[in-house]
C-alpha cells in the first residue's frame, strides 16, 4: 500500500492540502541529490538541503494527470439537453512539461463542441485540459488527446481545439527564440466544415466584452 503525507496550509480561510506518495518522493529526491552533485553543487549547503524533496513533490504535482481518468471526469457532469449550437470555452490556461527536455511549455487552449443530446458542466472542459497537460507531453499530442476525449465521451457532433503555447526548450536553450509561439489545432465532425470552423476561429479571436 502506498503511503502519503499531507501538507496543509490555510490561506484566507481556504485549506490547501497537497497529497504525495512518500515512497516516490524519497526515490525521486535521492536521484536529485546525485544530480546536484553532478552539476558541481553541494547538496548539503543550506539553500539546497531540501531541494531534492521539493523537486520530487513538484514533479509529482506537475504529472498528477497520469492518475486521473479524464473521461470519467466528463461523465460525472454530463446532462441531457436539447441544445445543438456551438459551445465555446476559450482562453483556458495551459501548463505542461515537454517530454523531450522536461522544461515547461505554457499558453492557452480554446475549445468548442457541438452537443448531440448531451452537454457537460463547463468547468469540466478546463479540467480535461489540465488532466492531459499534467503529464509529460508534446503539444501536438496534447491537442489531440483533449479533442479525442471530448469527442468520444460526449458523442458530440464535432469538437474543435486550438492551442497556443510558448516552449521554454526554445526560449531558454537551443535556438533561444523568446517570443515564438507554437499553434496547434485539431477538429472532428462538424468542425471539418469550412463555415463551422471559421465561425469557431472568429469567436476565439473576437473581443466580445
């Protein structure tokens, strides 16, 4: 049986509880002690004594999407509804780790679906994004996974996903292009029609305020 530790912190009346697998924390932390030494650092100096443990906990949080079934999250908030127009949730924050260098990439996702007898609680769309983003990823696969999960679970008439992200593996190393943005898109069903897709793209770029 896995063991967990709980760190609780009260902020403005809200209790934040972080759950960790202590066995995994210890195992990951031991490797980071070696990594610090390989980098020429002293893992015993004051500023680094707890760094391996902190990194281990951070990595567990940043990859906790492996432990969650995104389809089950959607199924838990599906409702029968006679609505057949486009539902758009845009400007969803995305934070993930590139699987090639384990450096962050981040940006926004814009998602739409056309219901086919069922709608889903709006908060579950960003939740699905987060579940897949909290894994080691490439942006192209992340875009497709979000699309496929929503399409297959809701049986929608169509799903559209556009993602715009900055990659630290491009900004901090390699070509070091700090202002480059990578855009990916994935469409199913009705969104493969030029008119419907154009309407979606217009909605996600328009300022409706």
